[in-house]
C-alpha cells in the first residue's frame, strides 16, 4: 500500500505503529536503515542518524520490490509512469528530491491560489509560482529524458533476453513534464 496507516492491523489500538528495518552488507561495510511510523509522525534513521524526511532513505541501498501496484505502470495513466520515473531519478540522483519537492509545492500553491480571489493580487503571486514551476519543471524534464535515454538500451537488452528476441522494446519520453 502507499498509505502507511493501512499497514497497521484494522483492529489495532489507535496508538499502534510499526517499524521497518533493513540491514545489508555492501563489500565490507554494513548499512542499517529504518523507518518508524506512529501517530506522532514518521521517523527515519540512516546509519544511526535520525531524520523526519522519508527522502533521506533514497539512494543508500538500491532494492527492487514487486507489488500489484506495479501494474499501474502499464494500466495507469501517465502520472503513474512519471511517478515511477521520479522515484527512480531520485534514487539515481538524490539531489533531484529537492527539485521534485520544489516543483510539487509550487504546483500545489499555484492551484490553491487559483481557487482564491485575491482582488487583483493573483497575477504577481501566480507569476512567482509559475517561475518556480518553469525552472523546476524544466530541470525535471531534462533529467527524466536523460534517465530514459540511459535506461532504454538496458531495458531493450533485458527484454530481448527474456522474450527470446521475438519482439523489440523501445523506451521514450514524450509529452509534457507534468
């Protein structure tokens, strides 16, 4: 599930939470990460250092999980594929987490500002949000395209091996950034 609360048993007391902890050895170095969920919030620990930002877990240990939601990549709309690319991009380039946050925050704020009537003040406010959206959105689009170009030959090679060469796979990013 994508909702932390749904991981807790339905009949559990309201204050119940959970902890997910992962340990791995890469070469000779041990890595420990954990996520603790409680009603008071989520705590993240990476190598013993605590943070409240879930994004701090990204990029340290690269894992692959498969779930029923993965079919949304094929069945779902473009926003599911963008979300997948963004997660992959942030794993590949952790600095992109801040760009993605900035973009999403400006988008939410712009949508909220469009709902309000500010008596002629909207243009300046919307201009500020649109500048941030344009800058962060352009960065995201360029980095997404570069990631897809890097992944395309790898994915095509794996697909050929899995499918025995009967079909070809091509990956391309089309359309707008968001």
